[in-house]
DNA sequence: CTGAAAGCGCTTACAG
DNA sequence: CTGAAAGCGCTTACAG
C-alpha cells in the first residue's frame, strides 16, 4: 500500500503547522488567503484525504449511519424492499457526506442488540431499523438506550420512538374497497401477512374495516399467510378444497398474490374474470406476473430517505421530540383486479 | 445520549491504568488473573465497548470493508443481484468482525474514484467492486492505486486485479447446447446483454461458440439487448416483424427472457412448444414467471463471499499475488425450454 | 516484571 | 493576531 498522506505532510510542504493547515483547509478566516491557497494546492498535489479515524476521534462523531436489517424481516420482506430502503438511506446519507454501514445479520441471537454495540463503539452515529417483529424487544431496548434511532414501520406501542411508515389500515381498506366498489365483488377473502409484524395486523384490520362498512362481513373469509409466495398458494388450495365461495381476494402482499393466482388459474378459476385479485407493496414482482397484479404501492425508498433525514436531525440535536411521519400509499391499477384486459398494456 | 464509557472509566473503577485495562481485556499474559477478571467485570458492569475510532487510529486499520456499486451496473444488474452480493459480503465480513460500508452512489461523475477517497480516508480497509463497465477507467485506477481491491466479474484486460467471477462463455455455450441437443432446436436467436460490460461480450461469445460447433451458425441470429425486460421484448418484436425464422432463444438474462416471452406469447407463439427459451442469472424472477424460465444460475452470493475472503487476505498480506477465482454456473431446468409441462411443478 | 509515555491524525481552545 | 499544546481513545514499545 502506498504511503498515507497526513495533514502533517501537507503542512510541512508549505512550512506551516498541522493546526494551521487544518484551519486553512476548512477555510478558517484567520489564515491568510495566500497560505490558504498554498495549503490547498499542497493537499491536492499530495492527494491528501483526511483520516476518518482522526476526525471521528477528535469530533466525537463517526460520520456514518447504520442500516439494520433484522434477519427475520429480511426473509419476510424480500430483496426488493431492502434495495429500495438502501437506496433511500444512501441518498440521504450522501447529502450529509456520511457513510452507510449495513448489517443484514442482526438476528435472534445477536439481536438488534448487536447493533447497540456498533453504536456504542461509535462506528455509526445513529441507526435506521427496518420493520422488526412486534415481539422484538431489541428494538425497544435500542430506542430506550437513548441512542439516535429511527424506525421504518409502525410501532404503536413505542410512543417514544421516531418512526416513518405508512397507514396500512387505511391502505388495505382502500384496496378492499376497490374490489367492493369498482368491481362489485361481494365475497372477499383476505390472506394476511405474518401476524407477528405490525404490518400484518394492520392490513387485516383494514380489510375488516372495509368489509364491515360495506356490510359484507358475513361473507368474508380471513386466512393466515406468511407473506411467502407458497403461503398464498396454500391459502387458495385450502379454500378451493373446502368449496369456499368467493369472488375476490385481498392479499397482504404481492408475493402471496402471485402464488395464489397460480393455484386459482390451475384450478380453472379465471383471474380477474371469476376472481378479482389485489396485492400490496409493489416492490417489483407485481408488474411482471401474468396477469400483472393490481396493488398498493408502498413508497419504500421515500420512507427510507425521510427516515434518514430524521435520523440526521436527531444526531445533530439529541433533544428533538419523538415524531411520527406517515407517507401515502397509492393504488396501482393493473390487470388482476379486472380493470384492464390482460394482453394489453403492462 | 448517555455518557460514553471509555477504557479509562473501566480502569479507574478497578484502580489500574488504561494501558493495563487494555491489556487485561485483550487477555495479555502479563496481567494477573485476578486483575484480569476484575477489569472484565468492570467492563461488563459499565457496558464498555471499545471506541472504533480510537482503535482505528491506533491500529491503522478501520475494521471495515466497502462494497462499491457503480450506478450504471445497479440499473443493469438489478436489485436481486445486489442483495445476493450484499449477503455474501456481510457473511464474510461478519466472520472477520468487520463492518460493511455500502455505496450505491458511485456514478459517472464521482466515479469509483469517489471510493478511492473513502479508502484513502481509511474508512474502509479495502473494497469489493461489482461488475463495472469495461470502459470504466476508475476500476483500473483503483486497482493500480495499490489499495486492496477485489473485483467481482471478469476483467481480462486487468492482469493485476484480484477477481472472482464465472465462465460466462462456457455457461452460455452450455445454455445454447441445451436448446440444440436436448430440444433439437436448430434456428437460434441470441439476445445479448449490454456489450459495454464484459459479461455481455462473453455471453455472446459463448452462444457463437456453441452454434458454430453444432454447425447451425448460418441459421443463427444475434440481436443486441441491454438486459432490461423491455429490450428483450423489443428484440422479439423486431424479429417477428421481419418474419424471422427461429425455434429457440438464448437470452443473456432472465429479465429479457421475460419480456421476450410475453411478446412471443401475445403474438401467438407458444413457449416452449413453438419456441424454446432459456435465460441467465436466476437471481429471482425466473422462478416466478409463467412459464417459469429455464436458466443458468450464477452463484452471486458465493462469489461475493469468496471475493470478500480474498479481500481480507490482501488486507492482511498486501504482497499477495493477484489471483482469479472462477465459480461454476449451473443449468436450472424449468418450463420455458420445454423440459417440463407448464402446469406442473414449480 | 510493571508503570506510564508516546503517538496514531485531527481540530479547537488556550497561551502568548 | 498567531503559534503550538492539548486531548479525543486506544495499544504498543519503552523506561525503569
């Protein structure tokens, strides 16, 4: 490895002290213009780059934020979700000249607690935690530790947390209403997400709210799923075997919608003619299936960007009051609900 | 934020110097057992976590590796690819107790050069660079700078680079042979990837090699694509419009295969009955389409894991000779080639 | 054997 | 106004 250039090297070349060179590079007024430009030139010529460790130690600030991805939710939410989140976090971090440290390995054993270590070691000045399980006490501990943390998702039981999320209840009600009102469906099924994640609970709640309001609760069926493609398939298989009567399905995500649609089609039920299907998330897969899935788009990247901005706010001002931001979820109309013929536009 | 616990705090509580406490915690022989355990206990009680900045400055080692994702290739290779890579890098970094810094923002302007800054600032001890464009001089510069770097992909023109990749030529020849030998196809199309990435050039080469060996080069057609779903569709539209005669298509990736299949099906060509289709990558989408896409599986996570191991080798021993590792690509048989009926197993 | 200084690279608060 | 010390937290090499 080539020799490392330090501030001292730059200073020596110009004939000033390292302290002066530091001030010169930061544009401090007390350094004369001529010295300032001489130092700048020397730094450029030598290819000086400030040591992050030296800075971090002196400034008591790492210049990095951490993105924590609990293993459980990695499997639950899928690849596309995390790339959206990562992109959002990076965008905001970039704007603040900060590095992004990623841990995809926070699991049960190590827990998010492993990340408390990272933050207490001051590798990162704060952390973004993506949707962890309701029962995950690590999140609570992390929040209570007083370290700067922003959560992505909904945490009704964590009043002190800073979080960014969407209104899953309202959005699922909208999805359900779409099948009810626009497509005149009256016998709906809801396949839930994992009910140990708030998102699963809330989406179920939204479905219930909508079918109640429409007075079709009696004919509605709820089946528990786990967000995996196969669990959507299993739910449909079960209902078909039972001879259940339904003309629409609200899946808690697109992956399950895909699995479910396949079973329906293989069983001779046409989608959307016989059964209207709507998904949730729009993280990538929904556009790509046949028929393409009508879904509720969750603005994951934007949530992450906003969460990271909030995190920087807390890092700069630790006393900020907890806050909750909610972003809109939008209905994306495709083919599986019946709005458009399947061969058409994609 | 709570008060930060330093080594000095631990030492004071036990009544030794910080130096002694440091040695005690590292299990140094010269500290007596009784002191050692007293220090350990004090550290536990106080919740001491070593400062990464202090360590980094003293040890001249950041304890972190960087994963660089040139913007161009982010669009080109897709989300799933990067999550596989990220998982592989994390696994290896974890085993070495190192952090993973991710940059998804290395683009044309900032270039991978932006990352030379990161490494010269010693935020990271080395970097993994995922498949950059052939023309990307930044990669070359980074390699030549002497900083520890491992590339994922193929870089025939960078003899001094450490890299991990797959044999794209051989794998594409295998894919092509599958349509030729197993399915008896004789009039093949190849839709290429982006030809400014080595991968695109190599896969085209593999196709050519196979059709030549089979003596069907005359009937073969090559169309340039860009790895995007739409470009696969465009390629098929063009051929259909020209009234081209073909019974099999080797796509340079699964996304294009999906786009292409749709156009074929919409035009009344049955896949696989009339046209055998094979893709490449198997990063997620191929399993999910209808029909599911037969493809060549690239072991992205394993490549990344291996690359990161190699990186740690270089970080620990800067003089190591450049090396090239190649991982096997495997044929994953699904429906689009004609091996299995579409309704069946998935 | 053990105590404590020195120094990694930086920047700010202090002394002159 | 300007020079240079002090100190962030750590660990190793040195002095005793």
